[in-house]
C-alpha cells in the first residue's frame, strides 16, 4: 500500500513538472517582435500631450519584448526625437509607457515617463528597472 501511494505521489510530481515545463516553454518560445503600424499609432497618440509639433516628431521604435503577455499589461520603452513642452528637453526623449495588450496586440497606452536632455537618464533608469532599454529603439 505504501509503495502504491509513493508511486502515485511520484507520478503526480512528474506530471506537474511536465505541465509546468510545457507552460514555461510555450511562454518562452515567443520572440521579440516589431510593432504593427496600429500599435505605433496607439503609443504615439498617448505621447501627443508631451511633445510639440507631433507631425515633425521622429519615433524610434524598440521591439516588443518576448516576455510580453498575450493579454494583460506590460511596459514598453523607446524614444522620440521631438520638441518638448519644456524646451530644455527638446531632442531625443526616451519614454516609458504602460500598454494594454489584448490578443497579442497593443490596444492602449499610458505615458509613465518621458524626458529629454540630462533628465533622459532618469527614464533610462526606469526602463532598466523593468528590463527594458530605450536605446534598443531604431
């Protein structure tokens, strides 16, 4: 009886390990990907109130990280070369946004931080804390 109980417990452990490894495998096999035109528009729209002359802005887009959820919230970092509402920040401005992802697509974006000039390092540090790098943007 003890042997059967141990065998059953061992089998349950092995099966749970297999299930966990399959789940992590499927999550880790997705690769970073480029944003779609619609996703870029969603993020650019969220940045509108933080830059001047948005029609002249040059966006540098980083890939969406591989560990982003299919559904849920994630953080995204990249940069925009634009005039700022605060003139000392004109030029290249790294930013951090929180995005909502639905069915694998970014559907909304809220700005967490954006800064240019010497304060750009603050945003870079915030991005780094989230495992992101706005300098990956091209």
